[in-house]
């Protein structure tokens, strides 16, 4: 009976700055003991999640798409906020190789190797949110998310951990409010968003890999968004309601903005005006705004050079930045170097280019020259880190010890990049191009 009372008060306890630990192998006797039968429910407040999705994905496996044995999701009902998640990886019975992601495939721990009987404890910060906006006057509003977002793990009332890897072994999970850590708020489109489905990925869900548990990343980007539609949907309003002095807000727009045709559209008109709104709102809350020029499209000319496809939108962003004194990370330039280094054919390995039937239900070949696969997103996340270092942002002091300097002219070998697929697959490309 005591354990039931504890669980019913879980959300309240976490919001009151305490912690809860879940034990999966019985080693921590003081923790809640998770049994194989513990499926997630709102009433219980914790448990294994998406079990039917995993089961269906196993049935659909083929020669190239294989789920790892032992993959699982574990969800805990918590209020909005930043949470420090501490996992103990390892097993008394077997060696392991474990990857941990959270919410919509945000990468936190990658290929952590443990010997039989060895345990490693690692911590990271997960930002959890729902669509409710708490206003200063006590009233509420709501982020107007798109229909497809209603099933995303990012917009719900639970924090979800994905345990994956070649041989995933997890002993325990501890979840506690993270306190006053700086938050990096990400705003943008399909090149930034936490992509839920294989084989799509974006840099916003990979950059979490490189920061310690002293930094939170809150990715509010969404496929198809422009700077103006992002504001119109209430995404910026929600961010402003939560941001605090010492935070940063990163804005990468331009892909979809250039396709706006309504009255007042244009790089130096509504686009520039919207960027100024982001800056004004951030500075009013003591938050540092950073512009990010849009990633290049994989569009080569006959000489193997990337063609400019974003019209004057990158230059307009630089113009606004100069006028307002905003620092800029040049993903536009770095991704050009990256694609040209890989070459016309090699660059396909960074984007969603796969023959038909690579993934279950994929009847046609993927030939997408805008959206990244996990390898491409991983490399571009490193470019973002290098951009932060070039600007001298204080947050880079919280990079993990295994981060190594990156040069887009000397990218990692795509063939050596290892990614464990999840059970969620989409054969329709994200909005935007």
C-alpha cells in the first residue's frame, strides 16, 4: 500500500524538486522495482511503453532493417520542465552495448560498452513539455501544433526514455528536476526538429549527445515552419513563458520562408521582421539570441559545386544580425563544405537516399536532397558545436569530455557511423524541401 501511495504522488514529488529511482534488476532495493508486466498507464504514472509498436516492427523486419534485441521504452508522468536523468548501465550476467535516447529520438548516450559485471552511471538533461502555455496573468493558452504532432512524444504529459543498442543493458533510471540549468531553445524547421521516424533525422536531436548534465536542450522546431508560422502557432509564446536569464535561443529559418508568396512576404520584409521579434522577446527575458543560417540543399552544378537555392534569405539573416548585434552560426557555409567534400555521390550518404524496400513499407526509393539521415544530422550537430566554439559561447565549457573538434572539410566516415534503428518508420518525407 505504501508503494501505491508513493506512485500516486509521483508528479507532485518531482515538481517539488525531489527524485524517483526505478530499478530494473533489483540491485537498488530502495527504488521502485519495475516488473516485466508494468506497462505505462496514467493511473500508475510509470511503466514500459510502445510495446505494441515494437512488436509490429519486429514482424516487419527485413534484411536491412533490424531492431536490436532488448530495445524498450520506459515512460514516467511528469510536469513540464527540465529533468536530470541518471541511468546505470550494465548487468551482472552479460556484457552490454547501450544507446539511450529520449522523447522524440533525442540522442544522449551512444554505444556505451560495459563488461559482464561492470556498471557505468551517466547523467543528462531531458526537457519535457506539453502544449499548455501558462501566461503571467494566470490564464492559459495553447501551442497550435499540427495534426501529425499530436502523436509525437515531445508534446505529451510523460517523459519517455528509449533504451536501444547492440546489446542494451539497463540497471536503473533516476529522474529528478534539474533546477536552474541553462536551456538552449531551438527554433526552426525540418532540418532542426526532433524527427520521430526512421530514417529521418535532424541536428537538433543529435546535439544533445555532446552536452553534460549542466545544459538542457529544448527543441521546439517543426517540419514546414517559417519564422512567421512558428510565431503564429504560439511556439515562441510558449518558449517566452519558460525562458530565463542565462538561456540561449537558436533560430534556423529560411528553407520554407523563401516559398511564402502572400502580401508582405520577402527576405527583407516579413522574414526580417519576424527575426527581430525573436530577438526582442529573447532580450527582454535576459536570453541570448543566436541566428543560424539555413543548411544547404544537396544541389550540385556540373562542376561538383553546391548551387545556392535559398535566394537572399541567408544574407537577410546576416543583415538583421548586423543591425541588431546578433551573433551568427554559419551552417550555410559549413554544410556547403561538407557536401562538396563528400562529393556528388558520397553526399547521398548524409541524406535520406535509400533504395526501395530498405525500410518496411517503403515501396519507392528515397531520394531526398534536403532532409538528413542520422549520419548527416550527427555531423551537422558537430558543426553547430563548432559554431558555438567559434562564437566563444560560455556553454561550450559544458561539452562532454569525449567531444573532439570537427572540421566539415574532414567529416567522419559515413560507413563507420553506427545507428540503432527504432520501431517508428515513416515512408512520407517531412514537410518542407
